[in-house]
């Protein structure tokens, strides 16, 4: 027996970079949005007298040892479950490697979900949502967002997550250029352009569970924009807490955020959101700035993007469109310039969990 899990991707709807922290990371604020584009992660696991992990992939660029985030997640998951097992992880890559759309982090979450479902047959109870969050944050800053899905607020170094009101399913075109962007170098370039005054900035508190230890005007501005456009609203007939999904997967955030009558994406875009990484990445890779302009569209309003941006530190970029016609036009523009693309949709939270397990 085996369990196959869809390992979905993400984009960033705005990203503000704060000052460096004492631990070497940067404070940031971002709005994550999951997408329907996915890899497939297949797990085979059975109880054993000692742990044994094996990882394979159809893409030779994927590490098949302890460097892989899925390997790390399963290793920590077994320790937290206090069980031992023989585990085979197979990752079928359909998404770019290190493209800024969270593919490796999503692989890690999918591997843990698959492991839990496999071991349920051996009467091993799944981990509490809080434990999954803890393990995910240890493995990578982007992992915890995939424990919520849909539209998600990210703070701290990105690992402090909270559900926001979902945006409606929206056409999305990913531009996937053959360029490699180093995230550590992008942060170094940012620091060189924005040196910080000596001494820590005062803390910024944004609610009882979300506290950013170092403040900046950019973090505050984006946080307020997100709260205004996508702030969580009490859903009808449900209370906040840990949701149990029909697929048998336990996770936090299921159905926590209500819907708004107006389009929250448009409300968010009108606040002027942007990705701070563009300031340094586009200087280093001017071609990526040109791709953003292509995604944004020509003078025809019917073919223009609602919003176009770099995702994370890149190199993937994306455009969001009001119609399938506009999305197809963007694909055509990218094709004319030789840029590989993938058309997909934004994925709301309920759909994310309902379709995760094949």
C-alpha cells in the first residue's frame, strides 16, 4: 500500500522585509496564497524495529538524502510520533526546483501527511496541529503556511502563520524563467541598500498570537493593508480552532476565515502591495523585471493582470487575471519571448484540503 499526496505551491501577495534579527534571519510580513499547481509525493511506510528512510524522484536535481526537506520532515515526524518505520518517499516533480513557489516546503508537509495516513493503518494516532507547526517551522520558514492553505498571513521569518479571508479562485499564470536566484544573496543585497541604525527596533505586536520582534515602517504598512483587505471574519456555524477535514487529515485553519461580499483581492491590490525583493532581484536580473511587465499586460485592459509580481525571492513570477481569456493572452505573450509558463488557479483553503490526498 502507498499514499499519494498533492504537494501544492504558493505565491506571495506582497512581501515586506524588515531588519536583520539576532538569529541571522530577517523579520518579514507577507501574504501567502496557495495555488492548484502541484508536485506528487507518494509515501510507503510500515512499522519496523528501526527507522529506515529512502527517497527517490523523477528529477535528478532533487536531493535524495537528509538535505531534502521531505526527508527532514519525516525524520522529525517519526520522532514526534515515537514510532519506528521503514519509509519510502517518492517525489514526482511537476514544479520548478528552488523557484520561489514553495515546492520543497510543500513536499515536506505532503510527506508528513502521507506518513500519518500510512501509519494510521498501524493504529498510530496523527500528531496534534500544534506539533505539526513546531516541526514545520524547524524544517523551513515556508512549511507552516501549507498547514493552513488558502490565503495566509506570514510573519516572523515567515513561519508565524494565521489564516486570512480567502480570495475567490482566480486565474494565475506562473512565469518560470531559467534563472537561479540565491535567497541569501538577495537578503545581503537588500541589507547593503538598506543599512539599519545600531540597536534593536522596538517590538511590534499584532494580536495575541502574532508578535514581530523588530519593527519597520514597511512591516507595519503591509500588516495594516492585509488586515484591512483580508482580516479574518467569524464564519457562519463554525468556531475558531483545529479543523478535521473529510480526507482524514487534521490541520489548523480549515474554515477559520469567512468570505467577504466584495472581492478582497482587488481591495488588497488597491493598497499598493509590492514585493521588496524586486528592488534587488530585478537589479541583478533585469530580464525578470521585463517578464513582470509582460505578465502585467499591454495597453488592453481586458488582457491586463489584476496583479503581477515576483514570488518570494524568485525566480518564478506570476500574474493574476480576471478571466481565462486574459490568462491565455499572458501565456501567449510569454511564449512569444521564449519564457516557459504554467497556467493554474489560486486555491482556497477548503479546496486545498479536500483535494490534497489522491
